[in-house]
C-alpha cells in the first residue's frame, strides 16, 4: 500500500456515522464511526495512486508500449481500497482482468506492475502475462484472470485453504456484474456455504458488462441477493464511498472470521473509461459519465471530507498529488528502460514436475 501521509493535525473522530444519502445503495452498512485523519489521508493517497497509475497506463497504451488488452480501474478505486482497509496480512485476493488497482492496494511494487504491463522481464510474470495475468504470492495476490468468472471458483478454493490451514485468513474474490450470471459462480456459492468457507464475494457492479447495461443482461439486478437460495447473506454498498465500503467489508469479514461462512457485497460503482482501451464506450452518453464524476467521484468526495474536517488543505493535497505523480513516472521510466524477455522464456514456467 502507498505510504501513509503525515499530518500535523490531531486525530479526530466522527461522533456519529452520517445518514445514508437519498438514492444511496440499499442495505449498505453505515461508515465506520471513528476514522482518524491519518487513515483518511492514507486512503486518499491509495486511491489517488491507483488513479494516476491507470492514467499513465492509458498513456503508455496509446503510445503502443502496452500490447494486448488493458482494462482500467478509473472510477472504482474506493472499492478495493475500502476492502483492503479491513484486511489482515494473511487474507488473500483474487480478481478478474480489471486488476491493476487490486495489485496496488495489495502493496505490490509499482515498477513490477508497470514492467509487466509493458512486457518487460522485470515484471511480476517476467513480461509474459501482461495486464491480465500477474501474481504475487508474497502479497497474497492470486491474479488477474482473463476467463470471465473463472476467478470465483479459484477464490473459493483459496478460502478452503484458509479454513484447512486454520490460518485466520479470508479470501476476497472479486467479479463484475457481467460475470455474475456465469454458472460456475453458483456452484462456488453452493460449496462455500455448504462448507462455511471464509470468503467475501465482491461484485463490482459498474453498470456495464462490456457494452451491455445490467438491465439488458440480468433478469434480476439486485445482485447482492444472488446467494439467497444458498443461504448466503449479502449487502448492497455505495462503492463510490470508501467509508461505506470499509464498514461493509468489516461486517462481512467479522462474519467470515467467526466461522459463519461466506458473504456477498455488491458494490455499486462506475467505470469512467470503456470496458477496455479498445472500447470507445458509445453505448452511453458523455452526460452520464460527467454526472457521475461530478456527483460521486470517490477521490473528490474524500478530498472534500478531508478539507471540511481540516485534516488537510489545498496545498497539502497538491503536494500529495505531486509526490504520487513522481512515483508513477518513475515506475513508467523503469518499465521502458527494462529489457524484453529472452525468447527462451516462452518455454519456462509451463510445467511443474511433482
């Protein structure tokens, strides 16, 4: 995770959690009653780091330095940062191909991630995996998976491993609204509840599965209820509010750690860019995107909270942004200066003799 910014302000606590705004997600737990200024600044830095990293990745893709597919996380930063705010070091994470933000939230090295994006040997998968396929056992990040929905049974298996080892860990298994109709996901739900596995299924509902709106793709759009037939409880969360995400994650994690089985969190979020860099997103109008950015941007909203609480001022936030841009620029320069993999790498890491 990004290094926590220092503040000279005394730590403050909110006396009561704010009421849910009109139109906010249903069943979303109230934000944590007490979050220090230091932690708020930490979350702000993390979300901004992901935003600036993804913007840089978009630039490099446009320059032809990133090949293949590239799915950006811009707009959804509060989901993974809020989830990781409740995580323990033994918890594991697995997600789909929109994965760069998850890697950074798991504290994976920016240089290694960017080098992998650009296909260089200094990348997490030695330059062979690219945007959709990189891993870090050290950080308990198990991908990045290109097959739609395939990460959910794998995440369920990771949860089984946590229970088998009795290590106190839980798995965060992410998928999108477009993947939630996959049959293998419901097989996973059944096993997870049957065996009371410690797994939080996080549905990042950004309204569009590729170019198809959720209303046109799903017979039922209350995705947090998808586990009801198996007895898995769920909640719908304002995924653009990091404090709401954090509160929901804490509730779900507590249930898992108590041995009560899985929990489903539907994060109502939004992606500002197309499905991938090759998607012009003509299926929605610019006014829709502008409205969400103006009213619900997770970074701007937290920025306003910081200023209102006098936890930071404009000058301090500009310095944070400047620092983060420098870190991201250094990662991009490292990636571009790194060598490409030797052709012999095509034949490594494809077979394990056991």
